[in-house]
C-alpha cells in the first residue's frame, strides 16, 4: 500500500495543475471569441471582393491581370507555414507540420528553388529539428494578428511575383470551418486563379430577384454595375486587395483554430485531472484506513502485553 502522506502530496499537486489548466481554458475561450469575430468579418469582406471580381468576369470584357495568370516558369516557389508561438494546444502544431513536410518535398521536385517561411516558434523548432531551416521566420503574430503586419508580408510577395522572383506561393495553415471542425490544409495563393472560376462560383449562389419577372431577360455578358473609368483600372486595385485579404484570413483562421485547440486541450486536461484526483482520494482513503487499523492493532497488542 502506498504511503498516505505521499498520496496526499501528489493529490495537492494535481489540484494545483487543475487550477492552471482551468484558467488556461477560460483564457483560450475569451481569446477564441474575439478571434472568431475578426475571422467572420474578414470572411464577409473576402466574399464581397470575390463578388466584385466575378462581376468583372461577367461584364463581357476581356480583362486580365498578372496575378491571375499561371506561370510557365518552374524556377522559384515559396511555402509559408503558419503555426503557434506556444504549445499546450493539442495536435494543432503537429498537424500543420505533418502537412508541410511532404508538401515541401513535392514542391522541391517541381521547382528549382523553394524557399520556406514559418510563422510561430513551434513550427520553427519542429521543422528545424527535421533539418528544414526557414529562410524567414515570424514571431509577432499571436491570437489577434494585425492587418498592417500581414500587409507588409503580402506586399513583398506581390512585388516578388510581379518582378518574376516568385512563381508560386503556397500556404500551410489550419482552416477554420466551424467550432467543431478545423482542417490543416494547403492553399495556393499565387497565382490567384482565373476570373472565370470566380464567375462560376458566383453563379452557384442564389441571387435576390432571380425568380422575379424579367430576371432572365438580360443578355449574357451584361453586368449590374457600370465600371468607371474602366473594368481594367478597377481590376488593378481589386485583385491585389483580394490577395492581401486572403492572406490575412489565413492568419486569422490559424489564430482561431489555435485558440479552439487550446480550449479543447485544456478542458480535457482539467477533466482528466479531476478524474485523477478522485482516484488518488480513493487510494489515499484506503491507505489512511489501513494505517489507522495498523496503529490500533499495535495499541491493542501493547495493552495485552502489559496485562
């Protein structure tokens, strides 16, 4: 039977740990709500920009932009990996790293030079341990990434892509789908894609007045907007803005997913600590009872010896 004093000491330690995990769970919950509000707002903004680009595609004009055109060159590519600065968030960082490692090998087989940039201490250390030292690292992004900080990175990517220093940009991050579902994924942000694809996506959404009389009378290629001075000039502003907000949304999704993972992990740790305390209490009570019984038997034995 284990020593009662040692069991009581261990039980107190587990109780202290439970207080810490419970506090971390509450902090993660508060941070998650704020991060989710920002991610939701960014999603609405991204959707609206996509609608504008879709209208450009449906305007009947032959519009094009360098960011939308796929590069035939296979010389230079870049992979951006988004992880957390801190741990204690379950398998959040591990799933992103496991997604990034084979993708790096795949990109290196397709492109002559592949640069690696990592955000978050955990990703930097994990990839460095596997011999993948990042060319650039970012440590300033926490649960509330600022658009100004992301915009600096986005502008550098845009300049490199425009000048031919970059042919492709992929981002590995955890995409926020819902509170119960976050997916580690790889997304290609540069080149952005075609306007036709955006138009197809827009056509799948129901529009107000679609069933109204005369709604189908418009000729194909007509647009509900008039572009002044021209669709091309608007495209010059909308497409780079679309890329910046998409990259920003990747950072926001990663921040939300991190807080959800930490919230779930700390809740599980708190519950496990409670179960361990119950088990230790039962073992402690049995040990204490056995100890008291032994002391009583010793007293009885001493009385009989004196009698």
